[in-house]
C-alpha cells in the first residue's frame, strides 16, 4: 500500500496586518535631539538662550511635539548660502559666536 501524497497546507486566510503605529506625538529631549540629529545639550542650551524649537512642560518633563520639530527644521531650509534670508539670519550673529 502506498502512502497518500502530501497535500500542501491551505493558505491561511488573509489576515489584516496591524497598521503601523504612528510615531509618538511628543518626544523627550533625547528623542528630539536624535530626531533632529543634534546633541541633547544643544536643545538644552537653546531652551535657555532661545532659537530652538518650541517645547512643552508637563510638570518637570520637557517634551517636544514632532510637528514643532519639523516646523522648526523646515524654517531653516535654504536654497543656497547667498539666499537673502540665510545671509540676514547669519549676519545678525556677532563674529566669533557659534
């Protein structure tokens, strides 16, 4: 007697894949720095002296909204160094300041 031929297993019914979770709405200082590829210390300094992205305080915790980080980064996009906005922004700095 011959064994019965193996039958392929029926393909499972298409199960819906869970939607990829949206990125977190708020990031910590370290997460925001990684998102912007900056040092966490840079964001800390910018909170004190100004010029950094908008932030929120929840008790002691400092948080950054992803939308604010993206808006801040978008406001710093230029076509070339001779762009009048770029020149104006960088001429306002005293020489030797970083």
